[in-house]
């Protein structure tokens, strides 16, 4: 195509470290967080992704982010979804795992090495009492001013929504599983 | 962390080429599509992203996807959002541009080279009459059986929703612009 489009590049006059919450019951929360990691890497920004609960089921983003080199790191710290059928770990084991993830988040946050930190599924971890509300609020309130913090998972706590700048609720209109279609690589995991 | 988590890797018994629609007025539609591209690249799948309307405003994913090598290609074919303040192109010019994008989508789809094709903002292009409903339905109905087709943008047409397997509506609970916070690189673009 030979159209002479002038490409504009935005640059905020006032950089602002955002608190972004992606919640709801539909597909596209973690996926959206991964999209932010990809987008950020295009800007040369450094991203640390900490996945709560996830860690027992392979998902493509684990290898996908490796292609983004030193810009994006991902820690899948979990033992699967606590309480679902087939998960053999106790609540205490899940909590120990999630508490280690909270410590990791604190360490990464205070390192100052990242422009964006993503706490994937932390809303779920909170709902399941694997982490405490005070811990999550502490992370939010203690974040470096210009660092962006992205929080995902169903059932975002109202106090977290209250503190956030941008909140999206991803609602399931329909999903392939309702037609007994299995999860497909690249799309669902 | 020294927990011996056994990692399971799913593999669908029945591969299924999904039609996924991400619509709604909230942040996280294109972002989610980019996340699928990243996730897919981890599986070694080939993705073609065609952005309708977008093309006049730099966004980090343009460079982000380059890091995914030959697996993901992105075509920003547009001239900006048709009809918004500051956009100087006529409806006819936008339509010509979108029609070229439709042809590109048809060519890419019939090449058989991609496991996933993403038509970003095509819902908007349809709403603005830059493409026709029959054209979009034709792409959906004519897609290779095992190829996934991801469609994004506000105001998804009911006929498209009807054909889709998975549909998420991303609802804006709140957004930073409401507090006069400018778009921030890595998060918003």
C-alpha cells in the first residue's frame, strides 16, 4: 500500500504510574496482561510478571516471553487452582506458595528494575485467602510512583478497584467450552 | 522455590479452529489479541495480525511483535480512527484503506501459512461502514477449518457474535483518562 500516512508518536507530558485491574469471568484477563508485556517490550520497558496459582499447567506465554529477551521475566509460582477438582495440594501448601509470590513481588517492586509489574491471578489468590487484603493493598500503596502495576483475576476486591486508575471487567458472553470444545493452544493456553 | 510441581501440558484430542470475538468499551481488546499472539508464539504457531484503522499512531506492539521473529507479523493498514477529531482523511479514503485490509486478510487466510489470524478493530471498521458485513461474514465462513480467527473492536455485530465460539465483552469500570491522566506507553499504547 502506498499511502503516505504520517505516524505520530505520543509521549505523555506527565508520566503516571498506573494501577490497572483486569477482572471479570470472561476470557482475556491474563491474555490482556500478556499483551501489555508485549506492547511494553516494544517501548523497551522492563516487565516482571508474577503468576499466582498458575504453575502446574503449561501455557504458551511461558515460552513466548522468553523471546522478548531480558525485557520481560515471568515467574509462575503456583501449584494450580486451589480447590478445583484434580488439584492435590492443600490450602496450606497453596498459601505457602502464594506467600512466597507476595515476597517476590515486594522484592521485585523495591528493586526499581521494572517499569511494569504484573500480578497475574492475585485477585483469585486473595479470594481464596492465599494472600491477605492488607498484603495486596500494601503492594499497591507501596509501589514506586512511576511504576505501573497490573492486577488480574476474577472477583477483584472493591478496595483494590477503588485504588485503581483503570479497571476493566471482562464478561463472558459465550465460551467454546459450552460447546464442549477443548482448550486450544495459542488461544486458551 | 523448591516445590516439586509436576507440570502438565494439555493437547486437545480434537483441534478446533476457534472464532474468538473481543468486544466492549473497556481497555483490553487489542491488548488481549496481542497476548494471544505472544502465547501462540510460545507454542511455535504462526500469527498474522491485520490492524484496521490503526496506522497513524505508534503503539508498542508494532515493535514488540518484531521480537517474536518470523512467527508473528503485523500489518497496521489504517489511517487512524475515521471521523474522530483531528483525523484529516475522508470516509472514502478510510474505506479504500480498509478494503485493502480485507483483501490482505483474504490473501493471508488462503495462504494456509497461519494458525491464527487476528483482525484487530474490524468491528469498528464495520460499524463505520469501511467494510461490509458480508465481507466479514465471508472471511469467517471461509476460514480454514483449523485456523483460529480473532476479531476485535467495539460494537461487535450480532451476526458475528452468533458465529463465534468465544465472545468476551470488555466493560469499562473506570479508566485513567477520566482523571485526566494521559495515555501511558506500554499500558495504553
